[in-house]
């Protein structure tokens, strides 16, 4: 009986935690609304301030990661754009500068073969991948957002991604 009660309590706790996944969350000076259908992913790195998964077909997902290091930290806009582009081969890259309200935002796109893995560790080439990124500049420290995954998923989620970024910057 105690084992059954313990199992039920554990299931209830897990269900409660999943129900508490934030719909709105803050990173740096910005408050983001999680797009409908995107799921909250507990972060596995202290560098990541938030992480989301974008569902696609055949059980595949794209990953959206949020980074904030504080004022003057994180390497700056151009250094991050070049690092992100360096993760792709045999494809295309593009950037555009926007201003959402008073916030300068750099939108980054790339596609091709993505080298996934941790810097300095082994890299795994992933073909037909894409990146959609945004860097929101702020006196409190820039916020770096990077969505990577199968190209079809990233392209399909581009509108929701930009809406999420624009809404956060306009607040």
C-alpha cells in the first residue's frame, strides 16, 4: 500500500511540474511568451537561461536556446553571428538588423550541414539543418536566442520565432 501511495504521489508531483511549465518567462531584461505548441525543456547547462523544443514530423524537434551573460559579456553581436555561421557548411547564411521598439535586434539565418556538439568536444554533422537566431541588445546584457534543427521545422517555426522575439522586445 505504501508503495502504491508513493507511486501515486510521484506521478502527481511530475504532473504538477509539467503543468507548471512557464508560458511566460524572463531572460535578461526581456519577458518572452512561449509559442503555442512549443514545449518547455529543463536546462541542462548553467549557461542556458531557458530552452524550448519545437515539434516537427516523425518525432523530430528543433531546439531553441536562450543565453544571457550580463553586461559586456557573451562576446558581442558580430562574434556570435560569426560563431553561429561557423557551425554550418555547404549552405547559406544571412543577417539583418532590425529595431523593435527601442531595441536593436539582429536576426540570423543559416542552413546546410550543422556541426552539433559542445565547443571543444566531438562534433556530429547534421545535414539539412537550419538556424534562426536573434540577438537582442540591452544595457543589462545582450540576450542570444538560437533555434536549430531540421530545416523544415525551423522554416515552419520562423514566424512564431520572430513574433516571440518582437513581442519581448516591444514590452
